[in-house]
C-alpha cells in the first residue's frame, strides 16, 4: 500500500513504489521516483528529475532536487539521485546537478543530520555521517565511511577520503586523505583515525601499515613526490595504501597536511 496524506500534493507523473508514505503538506514533483518503503514525514519538497531509493527516512522540512544556486545553471535537465536506507534529518537541502556532472548523488546507509547542505554535483558515497550544519559546496566528493563534524564547510571541488574523520567547526579547503583525522580552521591533519579503523574491522597488520604510511607522509618531512615513491615501493601489495597513493595522485586541490 501507498499512503498519501490528504494535505500532500503528488503531481501526475510521479512514481511511488509500494510501501511509500507521504506525510502532511509534502510536495512531490512530476519527475520524481520514490522507492519502496521510503517515508517523507511532513513538509518535505521533492522536485526536479529525482530518484530516491528504498527504505529512506526523510524528516520534516527537507528540500530535495531544487535548482542549483550556481549562477551558471540555466535549467538544464540535471538529476538528483539518492540511494537506499538513508536517514535525512530536518531542514537538509540537496540540490540537483549542473552541466558539470549532470547529477548530485547521495549513496546508501548515510546519516545527514539537521541543516546539512549538499550542493550541486556533489557525490556522497555510502555509510557516511554528516553532522549538523555540514555544508558541502559544489562538486565536492565524500568517499565511503567518512565522518564530517558539525558546522564544517567544505570548499568546492574538495574530496574527503574514506574512513577519515573531520572535527566539528573545521574549515576544509583542500582534500582530506583517507584514514586520517583532521580539524581546525583551516583544517590540518592531526593523526591516523586509529579508533575508527579498529571499529570498522581493519586488521592489526592493516593498521600497522597505515600507521607507517602516515609517518612517511605527514611526519617525515620529505617532499610529497618522494613520500609517495617510498609508499609505493614499501607497500606495493597493500590495497589500502594503494588507495591512499592513488587518492593523492588524483588530487586537484592538493591534500591537507
């Protein structure tokens, strides 16, 4: 069964799958598709070409799929895509893409706390936590299992690596490497995210190798090119360090050190 409150507006053309619940005063546009068992509590607005997956819980006053605030956006038919099993709390805003990436994507199993802003062309992976008031500017990428503390703005085009943790009230203007903790205004790397890695099931050998890699990158004082060469030669078979090295090589804004 699909439940639609009598005060809600669901435009002709919208696709609602079984188990969807649309609460009071919600508005769902004609180009929206919502997957099974997703709940819109109340006063939620979803518009544009938007796909929302299954088992999402979307709290009151959330806005999804509205036009970008990028002044270059001229109404191109861009998308907003949200995966499965996300919790999206009050007053979150998620804007559609522009003609850069053509879509804004939020993956699955994420927690977006109150007042989070996800701007145009952002990609958020899976299993991430964005605390209250996190602001992701356009074109930001957040890799899987990242945690961003409350009231933290992230500069456009930055990338946040997997299993990293950024302290609340920080200001991020360069890429944050995987596996590290960072905080401050401007944010700087403070250490390896050792507790987070242990909680996520990284083996003792994994954590030992990452600790050695961290020292080479952030404590040895060697030029970045030399540090990367040392990592590649020393840990050639370690998939985590390969991801770390590739992340740094792919960085466009430079990494936070």
